[in-house]
């Protein structure tokens, strides 16, 4: 009898890991219009160690994405319900999240319309790790192959302090968006998450979008796969 192994290693799978994390998808009780945003979520087999749902990294991703200035009404609903409850229950989570932040004014739609917001310095490595693992799990979902080599994560919903690097990010994401324009998005809850995928002999690319406009580009370098 063959055993089901983890999407990341050769250990026996003991659970199913949601990719992207289930906490990003609003529960029915939090959605005023009664839409079910948890239809056919993607899961992959996972061992104890590689199931990140017990870590706080998934939750951190939710905090950053749902509260981002690029978040959609669905994302903001999730921020004002699930995230707010978590912050009220454990206030230290809120203080840690905004500990390195400063107030800013955001311009909305028209030139006369300004809104107060906060610029939060994100834990970039943590964000890259969870988004990279999300791409690894999606790669397994797409190909039934494990990818344990290096991944490069580019987040278009954050601002990098290095302006030259930021210009490269914007250009890479613009090019990728154009390249994938005719590819239909995958994922059954597109107002929360969708992705596009393509691979060649050397590289696999995921173009992901959370809450309608927070875009992420992940490159899997297959030449470096051990
Ligand atoms: Zn594992």
C-alpha cells in the first residue's frame, strides 16, 4: 500500500494544508451578503512540520493583505471582522503589528480626496516565506511534483525602500501581468484569491492576486532544485 507523502518532504502526510491559508477566506458569519467564499479551497497533503496552519505566519499574511491599501471590500470585511476580533482578543498582536508604523495621508480616486492611513513596516522575510510556501504548495497541486529549491517572491502590494529596486519590481510585475493577460485565472473564489501559472524547463512562475488587487509574483528556479 502506498502512503501519501507531504508536498514538501518524504514524511507521511498527516493533514491537508490549505493554499493559500484558509484564514484569508471570509467565513459566512462575517459576510453581510451571505456569499460563501470557501468554495473548493485548494489543499495539499502535508506532514506535521510543513503544515503552517499552526504557525502564526498565515495569520500575519492575513493581517498584512486584508489591511493593505490595495485591499478590496472583501479584504476589508475580513480585516474588520476576523482580524479585529484577533486584535481585541490578544491586544499584543495589534501592537506588534503596528509597532513600526507612521501615519500617512493616502490619496483616493480624486485629487481632492485624502484619507488618513498608516504606513506599516512589514516583516518582509516572514511574508516571503509564507508566500513562497504558498507557491510550493500550488506547484504540487498543479504538477504533483515537489519543489524544494529556491523561490523568489516579489510583492507588488508593498513599497520597497530602495527606489531602484522598487522600479524593477513595478516593471517585472507589469511585464508579467501583460504576459498572463490572456490566461484565465484559476481558483474558485477569485475575489479572495486567484492565480496564473506557467512553467518551462528551468522555471515555474506563479502570478497570484489576493483581494482583487494585491499582486504577487513567485519564481521557482528549477535548475537549483536539489
Ligand atoms: Zn513535510
